């Protein structure tokens, strides 16, 4: 018999899998519709000087971005 706590946990995991599937499907649809330009939909400042400035961000800024991304579900 499955307990309520396990059922909720399984339900939450299934929801995360479903969201990941939908995100992957959207990425594929955008890739097919936009070609290489679909990168502009997902990457901020893709044509900027980010490579020249690689590693210049403070640890605090990186941690803040990580927290923000986790809250929005990007890394989950």
C-alpha cells in the first residue's frame, strides 16, 4: 500500500518530468521553426562580449543567478 507522503512525492516527480518534457518539446519546436536563430530565444546577449568577460562576475552574482534560475525551474 502506498502512503500519502509517497503518493505526493511520486506526483511531484511526475510533474517535474512532465514539465521537462514540455520544455524539451518547446525547444525542439523552436529549433525547427527558427533554425540556428532559436538560440536568441534562450540565450541572453548571445552576440555580446560575454566570452571576453568570462569569469569576471563576482561569486555573489553567480549565486544570485543560480537561485533565480532554480526558482523559475530552469535547472529542475
